[in-house]
C-alpha cells in the first residue's frame, strides 16, 4: 500500500479514522514541492510528517479514505 497511499495523498485524498478523530492529508500548497509535508491531525492537534512517514502511518494505523469534518473528501 505504500506507493498507493503516497499517490492518493498527492492526489488530495484524505486518510483517517473519523471515530478516533485522526486525519492525514497533503495540503494543496505542498503539491509539487521537492519534499512535501503532510498534516497528521489527532484529537485537534496537528503535526507535520514527511510523505514517507505518512505512508507508514496509513499502513500501520490502518487509515482509510474518509471525509474530513472541515475539508471534506479532498484536501484540495
């Protein structure tokens, strides 16, 4: 899933677990940068993570495509 997760994030798909209030997405301003940073939200706090770290989180936390309460289904 590693490469698929990365490509989905680059396409604006938001991953997460709405029940646990966890969300992972790539902000539109990071698209096309050399080292894009994703945003990992958990319980209202935000942390920047690399695309590789984001892919790892998708796999290990079993995050799925979800609808973000503010952003909707896509980050951009």
